[in-house]
């Protein structure tokens, strides 16, 4: 447990750090959870959780306000909850975003509001540091840090290596002038500066981890020319790239076929849990899980053309990392690929915050992750293809879809197919999908979804606007709420997704109705997706 937990009472000026057992923390969290909304807490005991840095992910939330959840979220400064609520501090009369960089106020001085207007009505003035007007989801202003984060995620995947700033702005739905403004407000740099840093970091990584020649490194990292790369690298790191490579002890022997990267995570990491989850849902021909190694095929779009390949991942617990191997054919798009692999294995999750919040539920398998998507559309098709995702009949349907509509590829573990793209399935006649063994209703839903995605009207990726995307999914006939939540959980990487209609969860917890299960799940907010994964893996573990 990396965090230090501190108890203090309102009378303390200096908090007294004490390391506590998880059991004590859980008891305290339960205790403070009884505090009334917007009121003073029920007692003078408080739990403060000091996290290290937060991952820069983006989300917004629609969920009820629970002041203690709000307070914990605020302490974590987790960007995912920016815009979800505002906190008015009675000792200063100021209200802030939950991600305000100013030192966290004491719990008893905090009052939580669903929006800025409510905080102002209660007499609080906006903070000059965190500028509540910049919070995402604030209807008063079109400025949004969430858009800036969506843009940052796309830049990390190399969007600006091929597209222009105007293209990026159009992709997140604003003008480029506006994008520059909100980006600067959020990160203090311009999108182009941000992109340049990403390219330099990627190049540094490729120089260290691979034996690629310097000109190939420059291109793979997204530089237009080797000369520009050399100049920038020298300016930034004080060495030319060749000298830098000589100084680093590259551990990879020259190998023309594949490259291996190390992707680190924050422990604990439940590798067996994520592998078992993926194994029960694997699509034959596309994915293979065996000998503690996950392998799958994939396609990436690079400079307007598709490139094909595969990845394989194995756990190296001593280094708190996954070792991810990919063929040289994917190197041009490596900047796009590695962030996706991180999301597939949910490497940016914060088990130090999530596990204590889930309490006993998480005790059996600490560090459980919510697997993301290599391709959000593929996840959506999985959610729609059959009644139960890990049933053998649904898996057979999915592998037939891959066999019939997928692109041929040659990959390790005798994998032969890349899962079909949205463009391919949008053109497929519903009756041909029906022939794979699914009902006509499901086939129609998949074709309708495929046409939304291939037209670009819907994007099934974490940078997509959450509420709009969920609404668009619900408007497609034949897409159940269960499928919407599953897609939100995996393709949109939404940590609070939860399927209240899930039959196995209802049965396991003894609830007859979705609303009763939904009420039970409130205790796990804002990490209901992780709670769901815990329960599913417990159940599936019993059955296997
Ligand atoms: Zn503030």
C-alpha cells in the first residue's frame, strides 16, 4: 500500500501521520460515509488520503453527490472527476474545482455543489487558481478542460504527426483558435509544444529500447525530417541522438523481426485476473491467451492507410511492468499503439485509491483492472453479438464474424484474422451476420452501429464525449443498457460504468430488480466498473 493515511481532528493544526492497516481505514471510511450531504461530518474523525500524481485521463460523470466520495475524489485530484462537482470552502469563502492545485481544505470546511451556479448562490466566490469556469461539463461556458484532455490523448497517439491543428480542433469539435486557448489554460503549453515533447520522449524511448537506425526513429516518433529531429534532440537533451544511443545500454540485440517495450504500472497489478477475463472472452483467430502471454492481431491507421500486425504481452512482476512485443511492421504507428496497449491492460489505474474504496470486495484480488479496448468497435460488437459475453455460443459467433469478414494476417500463435472494421461490417448485409448464428435483431443493431462508427458520427474511444456517446448508443435499436454500460466500461474507459441489469450480478447479490442492484452499487461510486470486474471474476472463478 503506497499511500500514507493520516487521521486528524478539527483541533489539530498539524496532521499527525500514522500508518494504518487497511482494516482500520475501511472502518473509518464507513464511519465518515454517514456524514450528511453538505453538512458537517458526523464526527470529528477524518481520513485523508495522500496520493501521488494522478493520471491525466478524462471523463465526466453523471451521478449523485455523496459528500464523502466527493471529498476523497478531491484529495485524489483525479482529473476524471473534474466538472463532476465543485467544492465551496467555508473558511475562505472560495469555491474550487476538485482538481484545484491549492492545498486541500479540511473536510469540515467543505461544502459540495453540483455546479458552479449553486456554489455562487450559496455565496462562494470562484477560485483564481483553478478557475471553475474552465471545468468540463459547465454549461455556462464553452471552454472545457475536458476537450483539452481529449486533444492531449489524441496528440499522444500521434494525431499531429499526420494531421494539422485544424484537423485536431475539428476532431474534438472546436475551432483551432479555441483549442489553443483551452489547451494553454489546461496545460500551460500549446498543442504543438505538447506534441513536440511527446515526439521527443517517444524518440528517446526508441533509441533506448530498440536498435532502429536514427532516421527510422525520427520517422516512427513523428518527426518530419531527421535533421529537425537531430536539432531538437540536441537542443533538448544536449546530445545528438547517436551519442545518446551509445551512452544507453540498449538491451535488445539487433532483431529485424520484432521489438519489445516495457510498459510500467502502479502496483498491485492482478495479471492473473485480467488474463482470465480476456481468456474467457477471447475471439478465436484474433486473440490467444496461453502460457501467461496475451497475443492478438490488430490494424492501425497510419498516414491514411491501414497497417496490420500483432502484439504480445507478458508480465514481468519484478519490474512492475508488462513487456510488449510487436513486429517491425507496426513501428511506424508505435506512438499510437503503446497508449492503446496501456489502456487495454488499464496500466494507468490507481489501485492505491480504488482498492481501499471497494473494501472487502477488492481484498481477494488486489489490483484488478478493467480491461480496455484495442479497438472500441470490436468491444461493441462483442457486447451485441450474443446474450452472454463469455458463453461459448457468443464466442463462436464472434470468431465466425472474424473468419468471414476479417482481414487475413499472419501472426504468432496461429492467429489468422484481424477483427473486421466498422466500415466492413457497415457494408455487410444483416442476413450474412445472421448466418454467423446471431438473431436478426442483433445483426441489425451491429450493422446500424457499424455505420455510425464508420461515418465518424460516433467514436468508441476514451477521448469521445461520454454522455453524447452513451445517448447515441441508446438511440440504436437493439442496443441494450447492458451493452451500453459494457461499451462505456471497456471502449470509453469509463470507471463508473455499471450494468444494473446484469443477471449474474443480481443473482449473486440477491436482488430481483435493477434499481435495487443500482442502489447497492452506489457504495462503489465512482469506481463501479472495478467493483463489477471483481464480482464477475469471482463468479467466473467459481464456475471454471
Ligand atoms: Zn481552486
